């Protein structure tokens, strides 16, 4: 583990150079990694671990679409694919990658197979941080660890196949064996992390919930929609409004400032764009910071977690969710986006 300076602040990080894949394989050579859940993170993490030479099995409910997806991905029923309870029994490391709501409902099944010396692994701090609400309280004689890739399971897998890595945070909530650090780092390298930076369960879930509702999804959709609506209300066509709001951002600018930083972007655009961006970033900051402060407060006091638990536990949750997603999908902006994407040169 090395100290790295980020903007004047030192943080603990682990790189592939200091903890190579060969070392990770040695650390976990006697472990059976049971990946529980094959939804968002499960496929990417389990496939990357398998391709990296680790002993991996998958636990999933039979007669489900995700069971069928696991079979299609090469997991063999009775050999590397099992019902959740059998996978938990077989695994020495249980990667608990079900949704937050599903983790709550399946917890009693998982807990009884957490025998001394095993490790319980999360990719989200929700269940542990809000344990008074979720009821997820691990026994004292197991390691409780976290690796949280900073992106979707799809991105994790795609970048792995491209020979790249997706940065991840890591945390140790409970070190019962004295091996929690080497276990968590080995798993982080195994799932395809670019580098690992240290956090704790509470900071991970607070930052993750804020990010999802903020610049990663909620705020960015709200911001894009607001600009799109203003352009449309002032006579711009759907195509023009979408290109100026979304397409130029995602296809041209984001790759550049992802590679070089926003400071570089400011220095390498027209003087007109520079002047306007510098003048208007202040008003946008001042308008949105109170919303972020309110959001963080709701995350920190547990209200946001409780809303998720209450909503996701309702019997008609999936039907309501699909209706909301349908409205988003069928909105003019994203219907326009579907057409614009088809017109991209690589699709013609």
C-alpha cells in the first residue's frame, strides 16, 4: 500500500504494480469465491475473476432470467452454478452482490453459512452501514470487506476485455482472521480494478448514494432535461436541442476531459466558450450546491436509505419502476437520442 497525493491530500492506494495478479492468485489459491447474485455487478465481477484464474462459483435463484443469463455466460449448473444456499455453503468468500432489498430478504439464508474464518464481501456499504434498518449484522468471527468498482458491472467487464481497469474503493469493516487486507486487495485486483483506494463502509455508501442521485444519474438527467426543454421552448428542433445538450457532451467533450481534465478543456476551447464557461460556472455552482447539501444530509441521516428500503420492498415495486422507466424512455429527449445514436457513423 502506497501513499499518493491527490490535490495536496495523501491517500492510501494499491496499484497493480505493487500487488500484481500473480500475488492475488497466490493469496486466494485455496479459496472458493461464491458470487451471490447475477444482476448488476455479479456478471462482470464473476467473469473477470474466472478469466483471471480464480476458483469461482455463482449462486442464483433457479428458474429466473438471471439464472438463464449465467448459463449463457458459461456457468454450469451443479458444477459452477448453484442455488444461493448451496453456493453460500460451498464458498469460503461470499460475494454478496444482490440488490440492497434482496440482501435484506436473503440475509438469514446467507448468515447461517458464515462459519468462522469465511469472508463476507460487499460492493456497496448499504447493508452494513444501515444495519439497524437492514438487519444485516455479520457474526464476529468472519472477515467483512468491500470492493466497490466506480462504475457499472457492464463497464467493469468491458474495460477488462479491453485490457484496462476500472478504479475501485476498498474497505475493511471486520478483520477476524488477520487476512482481511490481503483478501480484499486480492479480490479487488481479481475483479479487474485499475487501482484501489481506501475508504470505509460509511463513506462508500454516503458518497455512492450522493453520486447516483447527483452527477452520475439524477442531477445529470435533470440538468440535461432542463437545457433541452429551454432550447425546445425557444424554437430549436429536437435534433438540434439533443445534439447541443447531450451528443456533443458525451461524444466529444467527455472523452477529452476524462483524458486530460476540465482545466485542459477550458484551456483548449474557443475564447468565447472560455469566457462563457468561466462566467456561468459560478451561478450553476451556487444554484445546485444547496441541493447537494440537502441530498447529502438525507443520505447521512438515513432517510434516503429508508425510502429505498420502503419502496423496493413493496409487492408492486417492479411494476411501478417499469412505468417510471418507460416514461423516461419514451420522453421526446431520449426518443430523439435513439435516432441520433443510429445516425452515428459507426452505426452506418
